[in-house]
C-alpha cells in the first residue's frame, strides 16, 4: 500500500500524495472496476444486492474517492503539472462512466433484480437506489431498440456540440466588443478602481483613455455608476445583442438564434424517442416538480403575488429618477444606474463598515454554536497530524460528535483565497457515510462521512506588525452558512447506503434546501449579535446598523423576482408547449411572456435568449425554475423555526425534527415526502414572500 491514493482505511493522506501517484492509482482502479463489471454482468447466478449491486458500489466508491482527492487538489492546490495530469486522466474517467450508462447487460440485471422476490425485502433506501438506476438507464436511451440507439447517440453528440458552440459564440461576441473612451467627461461617476483597470486595458493597446468591455467587472460598474447616459445605452445595446443577427455576419453560425432552433428540435426528438411528449417532461423526470404544468402554475402564482411589489419598486425608481436625477423616462439602460443612486440615498451604510464586526473566530464559533444548539451535536477543532493531513497550512479540520460523544462526521475548512485555488465557494464530499459489512465476522461498521468546505475569503493581514484576524463581509458570512448547510446535509445523514446517503440522489430542484435554509440565520438579530465583535472596539454590531441591513435586504426584490419568473417561464414554455417547427418564433414567445409578467419591457433589439446559456448550454434546460422552487422549500422550512416565538429561531425541538426528516434522510426518499414529514403539509409560498418583504399580500 505504498500509493496513498489507494489507501482507503482512513482520511486522505494529502501530505504524502504526489503527482507521480495519480496515473498509476487511476489506472489500477479503472482496471479493477472494469474487471468487476465484466464479472457481475456475465454472472450466471441471479442478481442480488450482495452479489451484484454491492460489489459495484464498493469498486466505484474506491475510484471516486481517489479521483475526488485528485480533483480536490486540482481545485485548491493547482499547479501546471497537476493540471496536466488531471486533464490527461479526466477523459479516462468520463469514458468509463459513459460506457457504464450504456451497458445493456447491466441494465437487464438491474431489471431482473427489480422483479426478483428479494426486492420487496430490501430497505427503502436500497429500493430507491435500484429505481434511480433503472430511471437513469432509461433516460440514457438503454431501452431503445438497437436501430434507434444510433440516432439517439448522434442526437446526444450533436446537442453537446451545439451547446459548446453556443458558449463559444457568446464568449467570442463578448470578447469582440470594446469601447475606447478618450473624453474624461464621459467616465464621470465610474469608481476609481474600475477606471484604473480600464486605463490599463487601453494602455495595453497603446491607446490613451479608458477601454470598456462586456465582461462583467467592466460592464456592470458602467451600468451602475456611469453618469453619461449615452455611454450606458451603447454598452447596454452591445450586451443585449451579443451572438445575434446584429453582431454576426448574415448566414453565419455565429448567431445563437440559429443554434437555439436546432437545439430545441433535437431535444424534442430526443424526448419523443424516450416516450415523452416534450423535453420539459424529460427534464422533470429526475426532479421534485411533478409536471411542467405544476411548475408553470407555481411560477404564475408567485408572479401574481410579486407583481405589485415590482410595480411599487418601479414606481419608486421612476419618481426618484424624475425628481433627483432629471430623468423623466427610465429606459432599460437607466435601471441599474437609478437603482444604485436610490440605494445609496436610502441605506446609508457600506459593506466595509459592516465587515469590521465579522471576525473569523467569532463568526465560526457563532455558526458552530448555532448548529450545536439546533441539532444536539458538538464541533471540535482537531490539529493536523499524521492521521489528519491537510493540503495547506491555512486549512482547519473539525470533528462532529453526537450527544454521547461519538464521532459522526468530520470536515476540512479552507477559507482563504489564494493563487492556486479555483474561485467561488463550494462543498464537496471526501468520504460518504455508509455501512460496511464484514462478510467473515458478520459484523458491520459505519463509515464516518467527511466533507471539504472551500471558500475564497480574504486572509488575515499583518498591520503595523500585528496579525489581524480575517474579516468577512455580511455576504461572505451568508456564503459560509450556505456551504455549511450543504456540508451538514452530507455529514448529518443517517443513511447507510452510498447511492442515497447525504446529498446523493437528492433531486436537483431540492438540493439547495439545506443550504439556503442556513442563510436565513444570518438575518436573525439573536444569531448575528452573538457572532459579531468589532475589530477595534470589541463591540457587537449596533442594532441600528443591523436594522438598516435588514431594510436593504428587501430593496427591489419585487423587480428581481419578476425577472427570475420571466426567465423561468420562458425556459419552461420553450421546452414544453412551444413548437420548434411552428410559426411562432422564439422571440415572439419571449415577448408574450414579457407582456404577461414583466414590469419593465426591454427594447425591441434585446436578444436575451441568445445569451441564455443556463438553458441552452448549461444543465438548466426546463430547470431554471429550480432557483425559486428550492427557495420556497427553504423559506417554508425556516418558517417552522420562526413560528415558535417563545424560544426564538434557535430551537432544539424543531431543529431535531428538521435533522431527522430532512438532513438525515438524504436521497433515500422523495424530497416532497421529506418536506411533508417535516412540515406536516405541502410547501407554501407565504414564507418566501414574507422573507422578500412581500408579507402584506
Ligand atoms: Zn448551494
């Protein structure tokens, strides 16, 4: 066992893993998996959980644990060498899983097991795993007759090429645009750091002035801050017409609208091959929402309730623009600008001011204290050692113990940004909880789950020779709570089978419930006052400042929500009842939806669908509604805590109920069942509206 990537007896051995270990380990594990699969798919015995599913789970777990460590290092300790090795091995892994999903013999054996008398005796978790497997084989086209399989695979390939072309066009169009401003009067209002970058961009082209682009760090500040209305209009127009007939040579495939038509046709064909009416049904087959109509009804109900708030928001903008900014009519390119000015006037505080109160240690102990009270657990720091190896000196490690002091989970916490780390924040699984049976001794043990929690916050700095603790913005604290929520979903599971343990097997539109749920606590005075301590004065955050933050939280939520609903309705209709071969164009569909729900109608030249990469080039096709859907679940779940006014939201009784019915069960049953078990009823919209300042509907 000299290769640490092949040691599965404990925690990953990050200090000992070197680049040389990677290829041999992956090769050995792929070989082991292939040999095992060959054995079980041609086994003469009837398939049982023990002789068929379990050996595959075991082998595939070893592969994913080893590869997980490599991917993790690639994401947090990236070097050119590691990246090269990672990229060389990734196709091998992808290829292996692609072959697996097409394997008709394996599919047949799963069907046999499903029909066997053993099936009815399996635990509900194991039943769910088998059902999920069958579903995924079907959606992968495994059931098609062989003459149709060819066409099915061809569609998959074409769709993947079209998506990639869609993204390329969008990126090319974004990169192709630049605007050089030479007159200083034109850039008035834009923040100094943005101007500095724009100046350097111009200088790099040997030009004098400021160069602006359609990349967000350049585009957004111009739209928010530039006093020059013409500049905003120019930039808005360029952004809203990317990859459209306006910026592509006629007849070229640089116009994403042509790709959209192709994509929609192919998705429709794929859906029909699989026996569905439309692509929306295919997308929902793996989601919590039951039908496209249910999603449409949900979006429209939310829209009906939120619209008056959006109209109120718009009215406030109009009035402010007319009275204070001398803008009698607001155009699309004025909205962000006027909003920013109104926000500055209404809420007189800065992120910087708030940040002085959120010190790392205090925030962590506040967050840990909160979940300790809610779930009856204890979180203890553990120092790095031979057993607990971290990949960087800044990484912290913690044990989670239950009431009786038993170890139930562990996590790494890697908080600070550094050059070798990928951007953003995320939770990932290092080890997943499961039961391991020893066939010889007939004893079993529980494998303790382990999580990686990764953020990109600013590190502690040394000022005048003194090390100051890391300080977080309120938004960063929310991000930390969010990821920790995903972490607890993974770590506090009680499921004993890998495929539905923790976040595994949880529906896409429900998986953000535990994470968004945690965010709510960042808006509770009792929680926030406990976890703040001013870096200079040591005082906890003043109530006045906190109340101001609360007010700013609701700012223009109506407008934002109607925009999300507009996109989600378009996404669902275009994959549900829109006919790609019919007379109506995609733009006409977009217009119909805007006329129904939008309070700000964009100009005619706006080509939003051409840059809607989420649904035409990402994984969100007929799934964009998931953002709002999961928010309804998390807000409604959280309101169960708000209802117990006598104790405040930090309530151990409701907490243990939430732990048992939501967190602990993972994907072992449908998310709706879990929600109803916790809440005693189906989800309702009220809490989401109330949390968005739309309480008085
Ligand atoms: Zn999330």
